[in-house]
């Protein structure tokens, strides 16, 4: 009987240790992703059409935190003084969206929605989401979008997205 109790106690302790250490791993996890100018990588019909220099790129950094993930987007080779609208759009069935886009046309404010002011070099903004790094990299299906600040912003025309890529992929 004592052996069964000891075995049961040891099993519970092992489960708690595994759960505790797996949660801590995500808190310390850092992931980096790089995105180049939208040349139609996701769909050739969506290739960027505009006058912004095609040397622009974006970096996405996910840093696990106690209460979620700090998401930092850095835009490289920005135009000084221009405001870049940057956000995540949830993936969707094109048949279910008003304009036939494969994403929800309203940005997901719970993942990332920021305006980044260009400085002629690299500019960045950060946001703390409640989603874990694991959720963002393995479960969340969406797109990272950087709008061309030299055009009228459109959430329905991907050809105006200077950077477009699968979020955290």
C-alpha cells in the first residue's frame, strides 16, 4: 500500500514538473522572421504595385513573456516621416469575406495593429498580446501586412501591401 501511495505521489510530482517546465519554455522562447517586399510570394496576383523602393523589408520578433508574447515589427529602409500601417489579418475562407479576400479585412487588434513612423532607416513598434509564442507559430493562421504609406490604404487590395507574408512562418 505504501508503495502505491509513493508511486502515485511521484507520478503527480512528475506531471506537475513537466507542466511547469513546458510553460516556462514558452515564456523564454524567442522567434524571429524576416519578410521581403511583396513580390507575389503568396500569390502572384498580389505582387506589390506602387512607387515605394523595393528595398523595404520587415522583421517580426516574438518574445515569450509571463502574460503572453511581445511582438515587435521592424520595418527596414523606410521613408523618413511616412506612417506605415502594420497589422495582422486573420486568414479566412475567401467565400466568406465581403470582397473575396482570403483574410478578414479588419485587422486583428489582439495580435498586432500599429502605426510605425519611418525615419529613413529602420523603425519598429511592439505590442504585448495574450497569445503564447506557441499559439502564434503553430495555431494562429494569419498574415503580416505592411501598407505602403505612399498610397491610399486599402485592406481589400493586396497589391498595395508593400510587405505581405504568413504571420510567424
